[in-house]
């Protein structure tokens, strides 16, 4: 039989325990065990013996889940029952320990309910949802699958970087690394994803870090902004490009000139410009109509663009006036280009309008000169070219 000193120690335990012999015959239970309502194990029969209770508990221990719910007067408590064998004074006993797991079950149920709620909400959201660890995708909702064209099976286990456009991969990889290390606070960026059909789509992604136990996740909300981007590009085109010719307008040219002026003064580089005006253009409109005049302006623009470099900036100044900015070009080089363009225009046949001529003012930005002063000198050069008989180039 077990020593009384052992019973005294076991009665101090904060959880219920039972001792049985190898045949599962009840030997002893501590105070915590007896504080439970014995009749709650099976029925309300107050004649239940300890052995009947033990038989019921042993049955639970031998079951798959090894969990047992006991209904007390106040609430139902679920215990995990662990059966172990111990040896005391060369005799083996079974020890059944009861561990209250009700809170754990309640938490798991709550988490499960939250999971169901999350999936229900995400599967009905218009925005795409992607949950991934540091590398691999673990969840996507139908909206994202529709956006990118891949089904759920194709996305599961895919590297998160692979869903983005080729030129965006390094940027996105750096974004997630900095987000993880908390080097950046901004969690929203605009980027491009690559669809199954190899089409690039502008999206806005908003990412939140999720930490669950010892696991680390990113929850990324993906919003399609391709229409907004397209509209923005159209508005930008209206704001910065001439509607008739498709080249820069005066507003955009002014911005470029300011930037180039700063660059030239800082690095002591060369900058020249050509200022064009179509001679007697009013006669074209009066004789052939404004539609023909518009066609002449478009054709004139196309011819001049054939003589420009990728680094040059060509704009319609207004009416029949054009301006060409030439970075890394001195005034002599600019004059040669001006003459080449003037001669090309002179020899071109504008259909029913016939031959036309242009007058050109040429100048180079001087050291520490303001852009407004530079433009005034160009205008003077053009004015002189027209006053001196037109169809000529004047350098000032």
C-alpha cells in the first residue's frame, strides 16, 4: 500500500489525480479529484462508487482524444487525462492526471471562429488578399485569383516575388525585407503584378505583419489601380502634351528648361535652343482653311522630330511657333542643326500648300544666366530672322 507521506504530498497538487493498480482498480484520489462532483461522470446516481468512476475515466483515457468533459454545478470543464505508470517500492501503479484544458479549447474555438470569419469576409471582398510567410504564399482569395488569372492551386506554395512584374521583383523583395526589419513605416506601395497571360497590371498593395505563436506572416491587400493609372496618364498627357501635334506643350517645356538650367550651371555644361516660326502661316489658314493649317503643323512637327536626338526636348510654343532644347550642345552645333532643318522644310512639298519656309532664332545659355533671359534672347533672334527677310537662321 502507498505510504501516507506520499498521500500528503499528492494532496497538495493543484490538479486532480487518481491512483489505480495494473488492473485499473481504484486505490486513491487526491482532494482535487474529490472536489469534482462524482455523479457528474455518468449520472445523478449518488450510489456511484469510486470504481465506477474509474472505469469511466479509464475508458476516456483509452479513447482517441483522451479528453473528458465533466459538468459541475456551474459549468462544464474539459480535462485532458494523461495516464502514466510509476513505480513505488518496487510496485507499479497507474497514475491518472487531470489537466484543465477548457481555456485552451475556448481559445482554439475563438481562433477557429475568427478564421472562419476572416475567410468568409476575404472571399467576398472586391480587393485581392494574399497571406504569405517570408517567401511562400499560403492563402489567396477569389478576387486576387481573378485579378492575376492563376487558380488557387497554382498560387499555393508560389514565391511571393514571382507574382510581380519582372522590373518590380527586386523592389518588392527589398520592401518586404525592410518591412520585416521595421526599417520602413510605410506599408502601402504602388507596383505591378504579372498575370497568367503575361500582362502587367498596376496595383496598390497594403501590407500588415501578422505574428501567430512562433510563426510570421504578411497579409497583403491588393487593389487594382490600372484604370486610375490610365486616367492619370491621360490627364498628364493633356497637361503636358500638345493635343494637335503630340509633342510637349509650353507648360511642360518651361518645367524642363528650369531643370536643365540648374543642371547646366551646376555641372558647367552646354545648353542651346532653336526657336522656330512658320513664315506667312496666316496665309495658309486664310487660303486653305484651318484644317489644312492643322495638317501643316502636324507635318512640320514630324519633319523636325526626324532631326532631333533622344536627349533633345521638342515643344510647341504656341500657334505656329516651335522650340527645340539641345542639351550638351554649343551654339555652333545648334546653328548647324538649325540650318539643316530649315533647308529640309524649304525643300518639302506640303501638297496643295506647296513649299513653306521657317525662320529660326538660335542661342546658347550663358554662365549664371536665368532661363527667362535666355528665352528673351531666343525671341529676339527669331524676330530679327523674320525682319531680315525670313527663311533664315539668326544666332544671338
